[in-house]
C-alpha cells in the first residue's frame, strides 16, 4: 500500500496539492489498515487525511536544501529504466 508514496520535496515543478493529498491518503491507509473505512470510521479517517495533508504541506514549505532541484521528467525516466532492468520491458 505505502509503496506508492513518492518523494515530494525538491522537485521542479514543486509537488501539487493533489500529490500531497494522495500521499497523505496512502499514509493514513497504511496506518489504519483500511483502504476504505467503515461508515463508523469514515469521519475519523477523513479528518486524519486532512491533518496529515496539512502537516505535509507545512513540512514541504519549510524544508531547505543546498541541493539543486531535481527535474520530475528526468526522475520519471530513471524510474522507468530501473523498472525495465528489474522486470524487463512491458509487453503491449
């Protein structure tokens, strides 16, 4: 479940609100063990996602680094190459 959370800091372009919210949702899913909470837990689940999103946004806005920003397109291509090396080429 949590393997889908990607690094969001120090990218050009910066992480979007949707990316931060998606990572927060994955985090709360991992912590709770629910992919879909029951009706009884839905409010607590959604509140947790909102609070984690706010904390993540605050964290990303206050972090500093001396490293140059990474290009999102280059990182995606590197990940694709690693995937091909590990699993072989995708068959259409």
